[in-house]
C-alpha cells in the first residue's frame, strides 16, 4: 500500500476545547445571570467544527427581541452553498422552561456564514418558521444543543 501525503495531513488541524455559550435578545443581555451548568465543548477536525452547549439561566434579564446563542469558538466560513448564507445547524437535545406558549414547537438553530452566533427559530403547528424571542424564555430556562458548521 502506498502512502498519501493528503491522508497523512488529514488530522493535522485537530483541536478540542471549551467555549462559553450565552444568549442575547435583540443583541442585548441586560441583567442576565447563568447557572454553573452553562458551558460547552468543541472538536475541530480540519475546517469542520462540532459543538456541544448547555445554557441554564438563573435570570434571563430584561433585554428583548430575537434570540441568539453567541460565542461560537470559530467563525463560520464565508463559502456559502449556492445562494444560501446558512452553512451550519443546531439541534436541541434538552429544553426546560422554554416555549410554554407554543404547542409542539420544533426549535432549531441556524449558523450564518461569517457570524459567531446561532439564530434561533421554531416551526409552529402550521409549518411556518418563526423567530424565537425573549418571550419564549422563562427566567430559569435550560437548553442543551449540538451543532456542526464549517470554519
């Protein structure tokens, strides 16, 4: 069997680490406090990043607007697929004290190219996409999530 320099270099850019996810509402985070369960980890292989995160409020604060998870460990690449600016995604593995006013809401997150945040949306019973906002969170909301994106 021959050796390939590409195969030999495949894992040269490998990194593991931690990151601290946070939430902003409309770009603000006034008065927010987090439980010590808040944190995250990542694995980067080549230009592909896998993230895990947990966010648990002990107080959501007073900021209002569209919800974003911030603090991604790497900036998503600016090479979009076709005309899309969405290059990564997040799925939620645990949700508590969250989306109380939305029956059967399916929450998801988009990672936009060249941004360091995750835009939060939900699909309602009619199949329409809606922005998650501060009103969908309770003071003690707890979320866990996994995601992938190219850096």
